[in-house]
C-alpha cells in the first residue's frame, strides 16, 4: 500500500502535463527519465508554456519529492538583496537584520531549487551563483563560514541562452553548468491539437476550485480556439476560458462568449495582420479608442447627423423650426437601434456580453437584433 501511495503524487504530476500531441508525450517521457537522476535540468521555451509545471513534475517524480521545492524568480531577485535572499544572512549583518535567515538554497536542503527566468540574472550575480553550484556551499551574508548544501538545481528561461552567451550577457561557464539536460517547450500554436484537451481540463478546474458553473465548449467555439495563434500561450488560454465562463448564461460556451482574442489574426494570418484587419473593420463601424488592456480597443459608433444634433436641444424642446428645417427627430425605435449597435461595437459583437451589459436575456437580445436587421445571417436562430 505504501508503494502505491508513494507513486500517486508522481503520477498526478505527470498527468498535469496535458496533451495528446507528440510534444506532450515526449515531455512526459523525458520527465520520467531525468527525474530519477540528480543532474541539473534547463527548461527552455516561450513564456506561458508550462516551464514551472515541468519543473514541479520533475521534483515530484524524483527521490527528493518529500523535501521542499523552492521556486526563485531571478528577474526580481537583483542587486544587494540577491545574496541575502539566496544564501541567507546572520543576525546583525546589516541594518534591519534582526534575525538570521536560511536563504533559498538552505531552505531547499535535500530538495529542489527552481531558478525561474535565469536569463534575466545580472552578470555579477551569475558569478555568485556559479560558485555555489561548483562548490556546493553557501556563505551567509555577514558570515565567513561555508555551509554545505545538497540541492538539485532546475532552471528555466524564455531566452536563447546560447545567443546570450555569444553577446556577453550570460556566463558561458554557468550556461554549461546548468545545461546538463535540456527540455524545450513549444508555443501552443504549434500543438493546436492539445487545445480542446487543455480547455476541458481548465473548465473542470474552474468549476472545482472557484465554484464557477461547469461549462463545455461548442464545436464552433473549439474551431475558433484552434484557429487562434495564442501569443500568450497556455496562460492566455486559461484567461480566455475564465472570461468565457463569466459571460456564458448557459452550460455551453459558444464563439460569442470568447473575448480577448482581438490581437490575433484568423487562419493563415499573422497576429499583426489580423490585428490590422480587425482595426480596419472596427474603424468602419465607429471611432476607435484604446483601453487599458494591451491590444484591446473600444469602438464608439459614429452618430448620424440627426442624433448628433439632438443634444443641442433639451428634452421636450423639438420646435416647429426644427421640423421646418427638415431635421429628422429620432424615434424611440431609432434610439434603441442605435444603442444596440453601440453595445455590439463596444463588445466587438460578443452577444453574451452585450446582453449582460443591457440587462436583458440573450434570447430577448436576439429578437431585438432580428427586428432591426442587426443579426448576422448565419446566427439568426436562438
């Protein structure tokens, strides 16, 4: 019973590397092979592709799994704080050091330390790290005593470290010290067959962990997700699905509920080409203005001459002179149609979100759109 129980965490960690693509299968095999050894592993690939997930799986499948896994973000561990954060300090070693600390390496004793974004580390700090990896000892700040450490080192970066070495931005000796075994991740757009599997897992997690309604993807929604280029990779997919669940009134997510894909092109288009095409389309519909979200823009519908003139008079002051001038006064139906158009352009045709913004049921929105001829021909049914 103990052997079965001990293998369960490792099995769960491997299963979190989700996918049916050849890459996913290869990575799962690589994790099983390298986990049982003590060699350093360098995980390379774009941001948002699951590098820390791979590192945690290696730790969970290793003989060190019962000890600590300590992740360190090298991009924020800089300057004079580096030595204290990584190697610890003794009491009184500097102003504010009211007690001694272990540091990340000693906290990970007999376990694993994960150096995330190692390519962002400053050259001076790289030299200090290299000495620890070579000598397997740390010297706390304010002390001269070398303390042995037994730690397995995993590192990750989204940079090409070989190129960084050539340009003098990364130490060659540190690169070879870390690059004993290399595992590469790939962008989500290069393993598009994994998108439905990943989406199903994340939707289940949203329901289980966050108490959100359990939703499934319609066939049309899956097609949209598989045609998208995913510049933010798996992390972006999670965000899109979370928004989709919030904007879905039923238990099935359709393309209208998928938002946040405005920066990408369609099939055969690069992200830049798709963004320009969408911007051109939005401009024909109204006035485009940026929002706080990168790559996302708000579209304000262009006012007709009659509607633009309306604010010039106060309510109830439509005079005979206005009627004689031939200026058309908008009817209630005109105002409703304009507001529907404005809402649709503001949501980039996301009807689920538009219905929520208007405070009506989606079926009511569809009937109004049909009445005013605003419903797309291929989506005219509820």
